């Protein structure tokens, strides 16, 4: 049987790397788009590239979602059966600083792919768009978001992703393209970028454990998120493209925790006694270790965003029914997975530093 060909944008990111692993396991030929950077940016996929089993199944191409010709030429050459558009300027905080660039990549980038599919008349190519819970924003009381909820984005990132979400639906309805979106709530893993809050916390705690770091500075620790594991979620991205008809799906756990609850659970797992004191910008986290008390968490104004989504929780009923969504990771086991990995990394650094002395 002919092997399926997939093209993944954002293959060097958290989701892209897990998705590439999954597709290779399913015997796909995987093509990925990587950006030219001044230092190596393939750390999450190097193990796939050097694996001799993947030699003829894994190809990387230089490209950028802001470059229409490049996107068009790659799609024309590869003629993929499935395109997963995971590439994005994905940091909500950064999108307030670089709103125009964020719109170009996370908004118009999607249009560039859809236009290439349309123009090349690729009738059999299926398209997956990485939509996000940042399309939603609370209006009044807390609620659980589902596929029928109104979109109220609160950031340039959310607005760019809303454009991508709608243009995907418009190309599906107007040109009959098999184009689907997964509206994914926050998902984390040991491969999560280090500036996202969960990884910032687990990385800090692991480094603190080995004496490599003193203090952690955070923003709004009362924001609540519906956190799942990226490994569970990329499987749904694939499943969404295996449906008979294109459609949109919420992928979420249905549980929501604050950043502070995440810290408390992570501290518990690593064996740190934490006590909170104060309010607002004066709130501090105090670590009690070996009968010594030390302020190790502080709140910093610069980590607050000009606008914030305070509460997110998703209703995953459609995904459970149609995609048989059954996540393997819980809130606690997600944190455990991240801590184990970050402790390993911190321990290696501690040994290196000792050997250097
Ligand atoms: P990520 O780790 O930040 O990865 C983003 C990827 O996009 C990286 O490979 C990055 O390349 C690439 N990229 C950035 N700018 C690009 C450009 N101009 N042209 C081409 N590629 C570019 O994100 P993730 O967490 O894996 O998320 C994957 C997708 O799902 C993103 O679209 C994100 O917005 C969306 N999403 C994420 C979550 C979540 O909780 N993780 C939830 C909902 C939706 P470099 O490695 O070179 O930077
Ligand atoms: O923030 C608060 C922050 O940056 C989570 C992206 O993958 O998920 C992600 O977006 C919460 C926010 O993720 C810090 O204000 C407090 O309320 O980890 P985050 P995010 O903004 O939810 C969605 C679904 C996506 O689609 C995005 O691509 O934590 N917070 N203190 C902080 N956040 C950060 N980054 N750093 C802090 O110091």
C-alpha cells in the first residue's frame, strides 16, 4: 500500500515533534518545515532525523509561514495527503509586543496554505488547523466552553487564531476542501517551551532542587487553565483528519486549575514545603527547607498581560463521542512527567558545573 504523505508546519515545536513521532510510527512519510535560525532549533526532533529507520521517511525543508512563494512551492512539490498547520507565533504575552508579526504568522500564514491547496486543486489533501482555547474569553460568569460557544479573543494571538479558524471554515464551505480545526486547550509536556508558565515552574523547581536557581518571578497566578498532556492531544490532531467529514472539535480535559494550584502540586511532588503570604504584587512564596525559610517566588508586574483570559475550561463531549478521546495523563501525572524530565536536565547541569570547577 502507498504510504501517506504528511506535511507539518511547526515541526520543531512541542506538538510538531510529538506529531512527527506519531506519524512515523503510523508509517507516514513526514515532511516538516523548519525556519532558518542562527543556532540549532531542531533539538526536539534530532532523534527522528538521525534514526536510520526514518531515513527515507523523514524530510525537513527550510520555510516560513510569512513567505507565500515558499509555502506554495513546498506544497506543489510534496503534494501531501495531510497538512498539519502547527506553526505559529504561539506566545500570548509576546503577541502584545509583536502583534503585526503574530497576525502574519498565526493568521495570514494559514491563508497562504489554504490558497496553495485551492490554487493547486489538491482535491485529496486534508488540512488541520491548530485552533486554540484563546479564541474564547469569559463574558461575565465562569462557564465551560464547547464547539458552540461564542468567540471572544482577548489578545492579538487570539485574534490572529480566530482569523485562521474562520478562514479554515470558509475554505471548507466555499471550496469543498477537507479542512478541520482542533480547538485545543492548554497542553503541556517536558517539551513545552520554557517561557510558558507550566514549564517555567517545573524547570525552576528542578533547578532550585539542585541549587542552580534562587528565585522565580511570575505574573497572574490566579489565572485558571484546562491543562492536558501534548502526547494525548496530538493523537486527536491525527484522528480529526481521519474522520469521514471535516469538522471542528474541542480537545480539553474538562478540569481547570489555577497557576498557583499548579505550583502547589509541583512543590508537593518535589518535596518542597511552600507557604504563601501577602496579596497582589506583594504576594510571596516562602520555601521552608531544612528549617530555613526563604522567599523563592515573587510576583512581577512585567509578567502581567494588558488583557487576560482569567478562566478556561473545555467541554470535550464531542471528542469523547466521535474521536474516542481518552487522555492517559491527569493533572498530577502531567506535572510528574514534566518534573522528572526537568530534574534529569538540572542534575546533568549540576554535575557539569561541578566538573568544571
Ligand atoms: P510551539 O512549541 O511554540 O511551536 C511553534 C512552532 O511554530 C515552532 O516549530 C516554530 O519554529 C514554528 N514557527 C514559529 N514562527 C514560524 C514562522 N514564521 N514560520 C514557520 N514556522 C514558525 O507551539 P506548540 O505548543 O507546539 O503549539 C502548536 C500549535 O498549536 C501552535 O499553532 C499553537 O498556536 C497551537 N496551540 C497550542 C496550544 C498549547 O497549549 N500548546 C493550545 C492550542 C493551540 P521555531 O522552533 O523555529 O520557533
Ligand atoms: O500562560 C499566566 C498567564 O503563557 C498561562 C499557548 O500555548 O495556551 C498557551 O497560552 C497563564 C496565563 O499559556 C506567568 O498570564 C502567570 O494566564 O503558559 P501561558 P497561555 O497564555 O494560556 C493556549 C491555549 C495557546 O494557544 C497558546 O499558544 O499563566 N502566567 N505568570 C504566566 N504566563 C507566562 N507565560 N509566564 C509567567 O511568568
